[in-house]
C-alpha cells in the first residue's frame, strides 16, 4: 500500500514537472541599462534579476497566468502569459522610473530629453542590417530629421544641411573625414567603431553652446572603458572586425582595440557598370585609460585608417526614359583610377577632479590626412533605343545606338592636411546650478595641389566651355581655334588657418510646485584668420548665443515640453574657401543659421509595455549662405556668401515594444528648404528632401526566441538632380526619383548575455550567432546623381541617372569570448 502511494506521488510529481514552461529575459530601465534586484513573481513563486538584469522563472504550462515585475525604484508591471509545456517565452520588459518617489533621479534621467538629445541604442546599431552598417546608418533610419540616399556612404543630411554641417565627437574630441572623397564607394569605413562604443547621443538642432560651430547637428559618441578581458570577432562576405579589451589586475589601466576591414566590390558588381574594382579599407583604433587615483585620469584615443581604391571601368549600360519611349546609355571605357586616403589621429585627454563640484579637462589632438586622387578615363558614349516589343525575341536589347561623343577625364590631385588643437574645459556644480566653460586653439595647415581637366568631343567636334568667348556654333560652322578643355582646374594652395574659440554656459534644474523645469543659457565665440600664399590674409569673429528651456508638468501622463534656439555660425573650413577653379578666398564669411526648435516627448504604456512618442517642429533662417552643389558625396562650394535660405519642417517618431521584448521604431519627417542666390528668387536647395518614412522593426519566433529578425526600411522623396557644369541651377530644377530601400537580417543566437545553452562546444563562448542579410531585397533601382551627356548636334544635355547598388546577399558570423 505504501509502495502504491509512493508510486502515485512520484507519478503526479513527474507529471507536474513535465507540465511546466519557462519565461525568461532581461529587465532594463528607460536608458536600456539592466536592472538588478527586480522581483519576478507568480503567486507565491518567484525569482529576482541578477547583476545583468537576467531572470528565469518556471511556471505552469497551458494555463493563463499573470507574472509581476516589481522594484522599489520603478513602476510595477504585469504580464499575462499562456505558454505550451516545455516551451520558453522570452520577455524583456522596460521599467519606468517612479517619478513621485525619487524626483532627483527622474530629473537626471530626463536631462537628455530636456536638452533635445536623442539616445541611440548601441545594441540596435550592432544588429541593424545595412549595406554600410554603423551608427550613421542607424541615424538615417531612426534619427529625427536625418536623411541619406546613398547606402555606401556614412554621410548624412540633417534638416536641409549638407555633410559638412554635422559635428562628430568621440569622448569629447572632434573628429574629421577625408577631403577629396567623391563617391560613397571610396569612403570605406566610418571613423566611429560601433564595437568600441558605449553611448550614442544625437541632436538635430538647437544644441548647447558647449558643442562646436556647425549649422546642423551634433553626434556625441562615448567609447567604453573595459571591465574585464574579452574578445569579439565578426566576419562576413563584406569584411570583418576584431575587438580585444582588458583591464590590469590593479584596475588602473584599461585598454580596448578594434581592427576592421571592408570590401565594397560586392555592391559595385551589382550596378550597371562593368568594372575591375579592387577596394581595400582598413581601420585600427584604440582607447586606453589610466586611472592614477580618485581625482586624476588620463585617456588616449588613436586611429589609423588606410583606404586604397582601384577602379577600372570597362563598360556601362544604363536604361532610362519612359515605358513608351525607353532609352539606354551605352558607354565603353579605357583607363583607370587609383586613389589612396591615409588618415592618422591621436588625442590625449587628462581629467582632474579638483573637488566634488569642480572638474577640469585638458585635451590635445592631432589629425593628419594624406590623400591622392589619380585617374585617366576615356569614355566613348552613345544613346540608343530599347526594344519595347514584348513579343520580340530581342525584347530589352539596345537597338539603333547613335554615337554621341567621347570624354576624357584626367586628375592628379594631392592633399596633405594637418589639424592640431588644444582645449581646456571646466565644469562647476553649485547647488542647483551647473556652469561649464571652455577655450580652444586650433591650427589647420593644408597643402593642396589640384590638376583636373575634362575634354569633351561630341559628333566629332570638341566642346568649348559655354562661358568662353568666342563661342563655337558647330556643326554648322567649323571652329579652327585650339582645343580647350570643357573644364579645367589647376592650382597649388598652401593655407594656414588659426582659430581661437570659447564658450560659457549655465544650466539649472528646479521645481515650481511639482512641475520640473530645466534651463540652459550659453554663448560661443570664435576668431579665425586665413593665410594663403600670394593672397591677402583675412580675420573674422563671430558670437553665437544659444538657449534651451524644458518643462515636465506634474501630470499623470509622462510628458515633457521643450524649446531651444539661438544663432549658429559655421566658420569656413578649407573646402568652403576653395572655389570651383581651385582659388582660395579668405574673405568668405561664416554662414549663419537662426534655429527655433519646439519639441515634445511622451512616454506611455501600451499593451502594458513601454512606448515613447517624440515630435519636433523647427524653423531655420540662413544668411551669408555659401551655395554648393552635391555630386554623390562630393560638395563643391562657390566660395561666395551670395545667398539666403531657410528650412522648415516637422519630425515624429514612435518607438517601443511592438513585439514583446524588442524595440522597434517608426519615424516620419517633412522638410522644405530653399535658397535665393543673387536675389534671383527662391529655388529648392540640393538637400531639399521633402518626405521621409522609416521603419526599424525587430521580431523573433515565439517558440524559438533565439531566431531573430531585423527589418530596416527607408523611403525618401527625390532630391534635386543638379545641373550640368556652367549651367544655371535655376533652369535645371528636375528631381531624382524617390528613394526606397529595404534591408532584412535573420540570425540565430546560439548564445549571448540573454541566452544560455547546454551545448558543450559553446561553453567557452560569451556570444555566438550566425545570420544572413539581404540588402535591397526588392531590388529597387535608386539613383544618387545624374550624368549629363552633351550632344552638340541637338544642343541638349541629357540627364542619365547614376544608379546605386542592387540586391545583395551577405552571411554574417559573430563570436564573443
């Protein structure tokens, strides 16, 4: 009898164990940081999260139950689940800070929102499928006011500005990009290495005085200090990276080093140009920190980058026109292009805590870029009709190709730029006030040799520049004068620019009753002097006042309102001083932009999960504008302050757990920006990107949460397509077609911080995942610029779109030790 009872007890015990399921995940706060000590309970059963925010709880299967997540500093949330037996459900909630209990913590957590600073989740950056994966690509997708229509470029436009108008900082040190890069194919790697990054902050306008003198935006990157030894490795068809980090036994010295390699030939081979393409992009970075004592810390940031770009075009076939009148450009090439971009960067930063209220920072950095751009390319081109007869065996073939002419492009360009600076910053806390001051001296020494010319032949006649007299009227009358290049630039410039800048700002957080208020007032100033050989020196000074205000009302809803603005100047860099024929103009003044930004942040719970809605309306009035043209990623300035402009728009983004345990983003933007050159009237600027829709969606298979999906989708309306050389831009106001791109990535995570495994060969790995990525999965033909084909017989210039990459498949492996 006793044996029977024991058997029955054991049977039902086994049955009860077999009829269980598991819910597990990681609990994080609003900033995306893990929370330790969160109580995860079901009735009388429960567990708590560990130091990494991880939890795992056994619950009854095939039964709807309620799991509660609670912590003394955060709001409690509940989750109803019904999980089949022996299955796992991955659920990672985000807990909201309790406003009524810890006001000081809330103010600190909301400080970035009050300042109009966007925090970009670094884990999302690492997982986002993109042709040129990195922080900048993520910004194009989820950043307010950010747009970009070249997947091979890390450059981006912000609210009507161009690539040169964006500030980039790494650990408080401003970084730069090469000068001569003309194409996204040549860029290779961004300066910022996501594998070394801890925090990403971004402001699309109305930013504080402590940030530098640019017109559009600030990207503020913080590299992490290692806490333990680790190795990370990534490999794909496009390249790979290796990251090694560690800390000394006494915890004083920490170092992290990252090496990257990339090859874009896979994308170029998908284009409409047949080439022999041999790119080689290599980058090595290190961040070393030594903690002398509780008051003094010394940091070093170093970077070495080498881009070798070898390009031999063979032929091109680009179809364009309409369905009823399809056309094709047929080109045969001779010659090649060989470019090299070598950059070296080093910065040393000392931080000294005088006391609990005063911090001093002294930073010195040096940036050197050595760039070579050599090419001789001869092109024979013609335009033909495309067979549009669906019943024909030759449907889609090019027929009746008419030879239009030929073109010879030549360049021998060399540039050597050395930028050195030293900067002192002070931060003083006094009661509710925060004072920040800074002063900086910078010397820019640039040696530039430009030799470029272009000879164009059409219908057997050499084309002369339209602005050169006497004009030829071929083919009706022969021209017997010498052959003159259609365009020619030949110059040697030795330029030194001395800059002295400084800022001071005051911030305060306070309460009126239970309404939280945040203020910031600041001013920047810069003086610079341009010296060049055989050119009269010029000296300029600008002063830039800025202000921000935010209020978080004591409402049941978590809503914050903010307003910011001020005067923003962009003192000209070397590229802005040089005109189209290579002459440097020291008299060029700083462009000025008056910002006004109105913003609103609303955090709320939907489906018992955290969400956030961010909206911003803005207006920018620009004066002393230096007009420019954009060709791929090359910007050419007129080196004249002969225009005024404006930009107005609205941006909105909602992000949250549309799928439980994942973060997804949906964003929308409207922009209108126009310029008035020499009082001819307002026309669209080259960056007039009217509408933007973007989606970053994350998902996983419920019964197999380790199988994850990432979708990156962007739609932008077309920008102005530019105009031929010497042409009046007021005549050429056509637009490129709309830009649409969708990338998808699917990966299986065998092991990471949130997922453990019993597979023995994975015991020594901290992370192991394998995935595939499909770029441009709908194979949409997007274009970045136009090639203008000139026909002397018809006296017309035909715009031929330059298409970007097509559909590309990539395989990716990620390992962490």
